């Protein structure tokens, strides 16, 4: 892999390992690193290297442009918050462009590295959950009694597990030595105690099982993974989940926040109130007082409508539908539509590192399959090779386990 690809890998994990930092200055630092990576990618890439579909990065840049228009026209309740959020969306566009530029031809290798890192991170998160007593890295005390790695919000950690589960299963299906990472991710998801994660991880495993068209061992392994997830959930989070499931008001406060947010959107249905200004605008239509500060709508899609008007959620919905379509062809992308469903009851995309994961997987889905030659023989772009294109001789590719598995690099 190129230096830029390694830089993407390092930047992604640096952002993830410091996700507990929520101050604007830290987000500016992360965005600066992303822009620096984009500049390095452009500088080091030869002419004509970019062959991916550019509309994903263009759509993200369009959201940033919307924030710029809100600033220019004064259609925002807080200029500083809108400027910061517009810069974040522009950084996501640069992140997508950099991934498309640097990872073409090395997508399979990069997914293996992500799976390895995700497995180790899941184990670290479990260790911290069991021993840290609510302290991030055993050092920084948080308001919660349990933290999962650097994630203070356990629901957001569950979304990360949903994102990485499908790529890990995909990699492990071809290289069984990675199944430990799948088990680690499932165990970490079970420790989150999230009701939505319980349903969505189960759904993801069932869909992966349905797409495992060839090889009984893969179906058996996925059934075993589902059993492990069920047992771990009942042992580690069974009591808490049982109380949540028996709650007579499972959407306590959220339904009221949603109704207030819909009323807020109706006041500015086209332009919105300004990117990043939900917490500032919400008190205008709040119908109850929960005794806590409401800074998010607990529904990313609704919050995007409040802040960016109708244009913003529709634009992002197009990307979501694209991810749904691609996930049926490439099952390693199943985490994207699953995370989109989870965003209906939470706000994972409000965290910049989480957005980096989502955009990275979406960028990987848009990469063109490379063309190269082996033994003076032209290889079609739809053929999977089991070895690097830089090797002179290639061994026969292993039999694909999932439908569409030959669509990877």
C-alpha cells in the first residue's frame, strides 16, 4: 500500500482512539489532518490515477456548500457552529476523495487491516469495560459507570460494531484466521447493552447468512456467531436489556423530542436553521423539560432536516440508498444500511470519527476494479485475484463463499 493509504489507516484510528474528545478544537485538528492527507494524496498520485465515482465526495461537498450559503445569507442561528459543521462536511468530502485516490487496487488488503485493527480494538474495549470503572484508558473519569474503549456513549459504540461486523465476516470467510476478530466484535456489541444493537446485529447476521450462497461451513460459522452473540448478550447485558425491553415507555422522551423537532423543521422546511444549531433552536418548540440539556434529536435524519432543511436529508438519503443497493452485491457493506437504521433512534453521525468510518466504507464501495496483466494475459475487471498484481505468478483464486465475492479487488 502507498504511504497515503497508511496515512488514512493511521488517521482513522487516531480519530477513533480519541473519540471521547468532543471539543471544537480537537475536531479542527482532525479536520486539518484530513486536509493534509488529501493534499499529500493529490501531490503523490500520478495523473489519471483517479478512476472512482466522484458523486459521493461531490454530495458531501454540496452539504458543506449548503452551510456556506446559510452563512452568506444569514440563515443560521449561530454562525460559529455552522462554520464548524460546514468545515466538517468539507473534510468528509476530502476524506472520501483521498480514500478513492489512495485505495484503488488495495481495497482487499485495506479491509484485512481494518478487520485486524477492529478485532484488537474490540478486545481493548471489552477489557476497559470490565476493569476501567468508567475511566477512559483507566485515566480520565467520565459521567458514565461503564465505557467501551474511548466510546462514552455505548449506543455509538454499538453502531461502530455494526459497521465493522460485515467486513470482518467477509474477510474471515476467505481467511478463517480472522474469525477471532468477528467473535471479538460480536462480544463487544453484546456488552453495549443497546436494544437497537440487539435487533440490528441479529438482522445483519441473518442477512449475511442468507447471502452465504456457497459453502456450508460459512453458514455454520454464521449460525455459531449468532449463538455466541446471543449467549454473550444474555450473560453480560441480559438484566439491563430485559428491564429496557419490559419498559412500558421504550421511547421515553425520544418521541417528545421527535415531535418537537418536526415542529421545528416546519418553521424552516427549505433552508433549515443552520448546520450545527439544533441545540440552539430546539428550545423554541420544546414541549417538555426532561431536566437535561437536549443537544441532539436522537434521530440523525430528523436533525439533518432541522439544520439543513429538506435538501440535506434527501441528499444523504441518496447515498444511503446507494449503500443499500451495493450491500446486496457486496455483503461487506451491510453495516452501512444497518447503521442508517440505527440512526433513526440515535445520533451516531454527530461524532466526527464515526462519520469517517461511514464515509470510508462508502468510498471503498465506489472504487473501480483495477485492470492489470499477469503472464501476458489480460484479466477482466470483474475477476478476483487472490494475490497482489505486482507478483509475476498468481495462484488460483479460492472459491468464493458469498454471492458477489468476486467483486472485490
